[in-house]
């Protein structure tokens, strides 16, 4: 039986055979010498070409290879002395280019001027804000309301009037003007109850009042710059540790009631 092989199929078979043969030859190293020769030629071409120097610094310093004149062959078969002259020449050209590039252009000068102008504007704005803040603070201080001194309470204190029982003492304190704030607190050793009538008061009565048949043996009054003080000396032994007086204000003064 005859087989009809088309031309395209025959061409593909030929190509596959050629590719397979080349792959086998490459695998067994038949092309190594050819590739080695091409690689050596490409290295020689690279070493003979111009040296390209990237800009690293504006200072041109001589390399040690340019100072020495030893002719040592590299692994590629290139002699260092052949490269020295080309390297120094390229460095000199690069140094000249750096000097040209270091010359400030008009665009750089205009940029510096614009930066300086912007910086000066920022400084002016900051200074203006500082002046505005200081002026606002000064205005606030001027507009701050002045605290008016509170009206001073005071007058004269008359003679104390007291009534007592075994468990209670009532004392009337005559005042020429209405009383303001009144404070009180307890003291020990000896037992005392202290009552302060705040204000500027002038004592017209006595400074010592002795009581008989009362749980309070005496009352001592004392004038101070901002108050008049009444000190009740407690004589009752079983009196509470903390005694709270009942205070009543009226037009004639105040009345203190002490329950013991």
C-alpha cells in the first residue's frame, strides 16, 4: 500500500531531524569551542571600547591603577597598561564636564530666589501671627472685668445675753448690722466650741462672761481683723465630742443654741 506524504509533512520531519541533531551535538559539547571563541571576541570588543563613567562625585581623584605602570595581564588577556591611558583620559574629560555642570545656570538662580522669597513670606506670616496673638492677649487683659471687692460686713457687738439649763445654753449676740458668714468648730483639752462671726466687728461688750449653773462655765470673746470669735468652754463631762450649734439670724443680731 502506498502512502502519500504531503510536502508540508515532509518539511516538518526534516526540521525535527535537524533540531534533534543540533541538540545532540550541543549536548556532547561539539559547539563549546565555537561559543568560547565568540565570547573572547566580545570581551575584546568591550575592553577596547570607550570607558563610560557615571557621575559619582564632583571631585576627580587619580586611581591607583593610573599611578602604577605595571603591565599585568588580566584573566581576559587584556593588559592593564593599555587601559590606564584611556581611563585617565576619560576621567579628565569627566572632570571637565563636572566643572561645566557645576556652573549655576539662570534657572537654578531663579529657583533659589523663588525659594528665598517663599521662606521670607512664611517668616512674615509667622511674625504677623505672633504680633496678632500678643495684641489679642493685651486686649483681653484690658477687657477682663475687674473684680470688685465684696462689701465688708461689720459693726459693733453688744453685751451677750445667756440662758441655760443642765443640757442647753442659749446665747443672744446683739449686732449693730446684719451678720454675714458664721463658722464654728470644736477643740479638745479643754473641751471648747468656737464660733466665728466673719466681718469687721468692734466689741462693745465684755471679753469674758462667767456662767453659773450651766454646762458652759465661761464664754470668751476676742476681736480679730476679719472676725469676732466666741469661745464656749464646756464643763459638762459627758458632752458629745462634736457639738453643733443652732444659729438663728434676726434683725437684732444672732442667737446661738447649744444642746449638750
